[in-house]
């Protein structure tokens, strides 16, 4: 089986030799047939259907057969991809590529996993340089031998773009000019050298046609292209993931690049300390990417004045200084993943249309943003730790008036604080107007306070609260004086069977009926009457309190006249107070005349309560029932008073 396969390959090799010999003398249709034969004569391997053995080409029929251990990844009439190139394959590869002269249809060549010496690598480059290939990609290159000077011929090329990725230089000691000069002086439009640990690149020795340079993921530093005047046509420069540190040095580097429009300096170590030395950027620079660096607020002192798109994502910016940067052409600004505490104003960015401030430290963004930035068409402010409070209500209302200018609304806008609202979308957060308007809240609180004061004042007047306060004060003062009585004072020892409280208008009944019937006869009752037992010199209130406290019972003669008397009210109040303070049954109510409820003032609510809860005696109109009335009343107040008290009573009389 192996011999048959080898035979078929040999046959195909010689067919390819014949086709290449007459390549420049046949039509393009014959060229298509050659590529078709390469694809058709080598069936796909079961393990990898995209990889095929690479046929060998010879310059003429007299050359001997050689082995090229490369692998064809892809081949069409315009593109060819080869893999696994070693020193042993270089000669045959150069022979193959030499047949694709300028004018051929082959335009794209990709070499992968190339491990060759320096001179062999240069020969491959030189051969490609003078072929029809316009786009040359070479990946995973390992240079094996010492690097030395090579006289590279740049003339007569079809090359437009060179891309080199993952180039490994094994030679540790070499002259840098021998390596970098080869690539710096290439007369092509686009060049990419990425992921190759490149530490430097020379300035072209003459005016360079470079329009695009990409040095992604290398070890380049601030020394790159300093004072380089030969990159006048360069429009795009990508220096992402290198080791640049000084933003000011980067600006000086671009100052000589008169056509530079796009510069990518992301993922470096850039800082700017805000020194007095001014930055000098290319005036043509309109797009600048400074994301993922170590830049702080001072970066706004070192920015190109004509920039239109600026990315400062993932830096250490906490504030956008006002009046420092005048970027009147700036249209897009990316400040995501910084330390901003509020939305920046647009005083220095009069043309701003797109702003990204996601993932900052904004708790309550300003609600007047769109007023200060009238040209902004889209604001990305989501994924911030919003504090859902009254201050945020204005920002929520701003979204409703903005007409969809908030990008990511509502999913990206959720409450972070307070803890109870965490995860709540801002669109679902609502507070009342009263809770968020301090002036309205104060006015409402004041009105409610005044209303409360008015209600309390009305109730106090209606319920006669000042009177009760005054009486409580009088009672307290009397008690205090009693506590300070000199030794030997009898104090509140019982001296009377009953104290009589009545209206002066009912005095005739009291003097003609009540007193005579109780004080005469056997077991006479000693009654306390204000006219004969009040002590001169003491206040009326104090006398009332003393009489009530020195009496076993308190008899209240109730009538319409009673409820109209102020002093009767005092006496009832203090007697009622004694009733509860001493837990005694000392009150006797005599209803002399019926009292209509409407005649009882509101302050006599205690009297109403007593008449509703306690049994009272009603003066009978029939004379036949009065004997029983007096007997019941005498029984209610019958008590043996101490003899000392009786002697004291006699002395008082």
C-alpha cells in the first residue's frame, strides 16, 4: 500500500513539474487546473480532513526528486497555506514559490510552524518579496542560527501586508540593527509583528510607505520611534499589551507622525503625573485607546486636542476636572471601570455624543446631565452601585424624559443600597413626592403640628384640662405642706362622720333638713360644713382637702344648682381622688332634684361616671318615705370616731 502511494505521488510530482515549467506561457485556466490537481490527487486523511501532503515541484524535468515534509492546510487559485517547514524543506519551498512570479493569481501565503535558520528565513522572505504574493502570514516561527547582516532587496514587490505572530529568536547575542532593519525598511503598507517578545523596532531609514503597524503583545518600551520623521504616511498604530510607561513620551512619539489617525495603547503601564511639560500629539490623531492602564485624573492634561473617540476604560480616574481638557471634537468617551462618583459634565466636551461610565462608583448620578450635555445621544451608566434614595428619583425621571438614551435600561440599572432594596431595578423603585421633597415635608409637618396643637387645645378647653391641672397642683401643694407639718399635728386623723358638699342655692335644704336630722338625737352624727369648719387664713382649696381627708364620708347634694357651682366641682374632684387613692367607699350621692343630662357640663364627666356606676339616694317627695331615707343615710355614715377626735371637735366648736 505504501509503495502504491509513493508511486502515485511521483507521477503527480512530474505532472506538476511540467505545469510549472510552462506556467508563464499558458492561460490562467491552466493555472486553475494545477491547483485543482493538487487538491484532487491527494485524498483527505481520515484523522484530519483538512491536511494533505505537499507535492514537490521541480524547475525542469532533469532535476532529481526530493522530499518536502510540509503539509498543505489550504490551497486555492489565490491562497496557499503550508505547515511544518524546516531547514530541509527550504530549498524546495523556494523552488515552489519562485514559480509564482508577479502576475500570477496566487496572492495569499500562510506558513505555520516554521523552524529554520536566519539565512533560510531571509531567503524565504526574499523569494516571497519578488513573487505575486500580496498578503504573507507567517506564524510560530523559530529562528535557529545566529542573526547576521543580510542585504535585502526591497525592489519590485507585489507585497502589501506582512503578518508575523509568535516569532522566537534563539540567538541571545546579535546586533539589533541586523534584525530590526530588515523589517523597518520594508516598503509595504501593512505590517504586523505580534506576540513575539520584541523589545525594539528601528525607525525606517527613509520615508516609509507604512500605513498600518501592529506590534501587539510584545515588550516594546517608551524608546520606540522617538524622533522618527520617516513614518509620515502611518495612519494606524497598535501597541497594545507592551511595556510603555510614560504617556508624555508616547505623545512625543506621535508628534512626527503627520497622518496618524488611530493609536491603540491599551494594556500597558501608562501613567501621567501632570508635570508642567506639555504633551505633543499628532494633530491628525482622532481615535485613541488608553484603556487598561494606570492613568489618573491628570490624564486629561495630556490628550490630543482633535481626538474624536477616546477610551479610558479600566484606569484609576476618580474625577473629570472641569476646565482642564478642551476636547471640542470629542464625540465618544469611554470611562467604564474607573472610580467616578458622578456623571462628568460636558463643559470641555461640547461635541460629546456617546458616553460610557459603566462599572464605576456612582451612587446617585446627577439629574442635570442631559441639560449640560445636549448633544449626547447615548449614555451607558449601568452596573453602578446605585443607592436607591430620594436623590435617585430625579435620575429615574430623567430616563423617562430622555427618550431611550440610557443604554441597557432597565436590566443594567439595579439598586445596590440599601440592603433591603438590593437587586431591585430602578424602574421599579418609587418614593412618594412628600418623602422626597424636603420643603413640602416641612410644610406638611408644620401644618399637622398646628392641627394637632389646635385639636389638643380644643380638647383641653372642652374637657377643662387646665382646671384639672390647677386642681392637681393645689392638691399636690396641700399634700406637701401636710408632710411638713410640725410634730404633734393630728394630720389626716378622722374627725367627722361626713363632709357635706352642696350648692349655696340648696343651703336651705341642707340647714333645715339634712343637718338637723343627722346631728340630733341618739348617736348624733358630726358633720363638716364649710360655713363652720373651714379654718380662717387657709385657702378654700386647702380647707376643702382637709375637710374631705378628716371626714369618714363625703355627702354630695346633687341638683341642677350643684353642677353650676365651681366649688362643688372642686369638692367632687378631691373626693373622687380620695376614692381612688385610698381605695375607699367614701362617697354618698343624694339626688335632691333630677338633673337633665344636657345640664351637666363636660367637665363633670366624673359625676356622670359615678351616677352610672354607684348607687345614689334620691330625696323622696312623699313625707311618709323620709323616715326611711334618714335611717338609710344614718346607717351609711355610722362609725365610732376616736374620743380624741371628739374632744378635738368640741374644742373646734
